[in-house]
C-alpha cells in the first residue's frame, strides 16, 4: 500500500517535506507563544489611557496673574 522507493526521501520530496515541516513548526510556535494581543487587553489599555487623560489637568497654573475673586 505504501511503497517507499529508494529515491523517496531524496531531492525534491525531502525539500518539500522539510519546508512544510519548518512552516508548521513556525506557525505552531507563533500561535502558542501568545504574541497576539487579545481584544480584552487592547480594550483595557484604551480604558486606562482614557482614565489618565480624564484626570490630566494640564500644566501648573500661573498664580502671579491671579487677582483673586473680584465681584
């Protein structure tokens, strides 16, 4: 059923198998390494930045120009 001829693991067949195996290993490593950022992490970073921007009042106030409350 599965004939393995003497030239089966040489030349082009070996090169194809090697390339396919290398690609499979690379894809598996990338998918398992967690290098893809999840949507929840992205949303958390956006919310954190929004909260920082909300409380940002800018630079210090120049009090020398203030004359206090004048009705």
